[in-house]
C-alpha cells in the first residue's frame, strides 16, 4: 500500500469512526448518566459566585443580568466585571441590577482583557464554586442547580460545562449553528464526560472550583481560546471535567459570514496554540487519560489537510485520467460520509429534543449543513490553526473583539 493509499484510507475512515464514537458515546451518556432533575447534594446547596466579564456590552448586558436575577438558587453572588468599557455597559448593568443585593458591578476603569479580568473575579469571589458566563447569554433558572449537582458528585471534578442554546434563530446561518451545537458539541461532550475528560469547559457557561483554577495559574491572557487552555491545565493537574446537559444557557451566535469567520478562525488559532503548548506534556504516560481528546484535536486538523490535498490530487488526476475509477470511488465515499454526518445529526437531535424541541425545524437544513460546516471550519483550520501550531500563543494578551446585537 502506497503512502497515497494510506492517506486516502485515513481520509475515508476518520469521520466515520469519530462520528460512530460520538453517536455511541452520546447515547450511552444519555441512557446511563444523564439526570433530568438536579439532586440536592449532601449538606445542601453550596454558595456560588457568578462572573460576567463585560466589554462594550451595552446592547446585551441588561438581559443577561435580568436572567441571572431570575436564577432559582440560594446563596448566589453575581459579579459583573466591567473591563474598561467605552460605552454605557456599567450604567445598563446597574439599572438591570436594581436594588438586588446579590449583584455587584465591578468597575475600576481599567482594561485588563478577558482572561485577566476573570482571574481578578476569581480572587474577588466569596464562594469556592465560581460560575463563568458571557455577557450576551441568559441563564435558565435551573442551570446553576444542574451544574452544582454534577460537580458535587466528586471532589475530583474541577469544572463542569453547561449546555448552550442558540437564541437568535432568525437566519439560515444561525439555524445551522443550532445543528452544530447538538450534533458536535452535545454528542462530543457527552462522550468525553463518560471518562470525566471534557476537553473544553467553555466561557459561555462553566462552573469551576476556584481553588483548583487558582492553583494552576488561572486563565492565560495570551491564549486565543483561554477556556480550552485552562481546561487542559486542569486535566493535566489530575482533575476531572464534566458536562451537565440540562444546565441550559441561551447565547447569541454570529449571523453573517464575516462574523462566523472571525469566530472560527479564533477557535482554530486557539486549538493550535493549545496543541503547541501542551502537546509534549499530554503525550506523557501519566496523562494518557487526555490522549483521546488530544489525538482527536490533532487528527481533525490532519484530516482537513488530507482532504484538501486529496481534493486537489483528485481533480488533477481526473483531468488527466477521466476513466480512472479511484476518483469515482472517492466521490462515492464522500457521499457515504455525508450520510454518516446526517445520521449523526439525527441521533443528536433525538438525544437533545427534550431540551430543545425546535431542533426539528432546524433539520430542514440537513442537506446543506455538512458541506457548509466542513468548508468553513476547514478553511479556518488551514489558515489560523496552522499559525497556532507553528508559532504557539502570541506574546501579548488577547484583546476583546465582540460585535454584539440586541437580538
């Protein structure tokens, strides 16, 4: 078998194998470990501090604070961390907080960047359990209970990821991201949660043990995706990370191609930086519990490069040898991969349907979603993940770049 044949086999089977693993893992978690009710921990509900970093969030912060005030949880402290905003973020947050003693708007007029601002919030927090969420989100009233119930199962859990839901659903691009949230984020996190190794406790909603975060150094301000990098350091330190599917949080997603491109290139760059920074450490035998998420992250990038090379080769080869059956088999297998992708989405929707009944309407875009999703993410990986892998994190801290709309 030639090297080219090996690449083609990898190209053909990687998405099929990973898709099958996510489908099996997602269903297994749903049947064996997913609890629709938040069970109160022994000793009662512990106090929780909520951190909301905010920079120029005037358009969305009021809705976020209002939702936090409706959260059904005792012992809640809410810190809105203004990071030197140039608009009326502080005034909007304080107006939304009203006279609620649980809400404090921290405004020192200094721009630290999101990572350093969250680290400052961790130090300010009164409680050991700290929930992090974005300023353009709105929390479900029961979300905190579900997160706490999950993290209190074992002292080894240092962080638990919540379950994001797209709220601005008025466009084709937003609807496709509904499918992505279910078919990729939902199934992947359920699969990784079976082993206590969720690879990303994202900033959109995550619950952390403050002492564990501070012990590993907090968020790294140089990282494009500071949440992924912190999650990996917690795992390297021997902690577990989990997933609470019923901890729902509404979030806004980009509705323009330029907005999606900016988001995906940042994610891709961040994934490359994390692999570059932590690759050698994770490769050690004592971190073998992290090998599945690390290998998955690396092979997904290799698959993108292989797909690009195979496509170019296939077109050139077909022009010179139009009767060659190998190219025809590539096309046929590509159709088969698309079928697997659609089956994965169907299973994900079945798993997630009770959490988001409107996913059924999003399925009308099933024929378009796989190609659009792969194309955008592949281009982002080729351009910016390569930079992250080769160069690692930048020397300066990452600045805010968050265009918002009040939708």
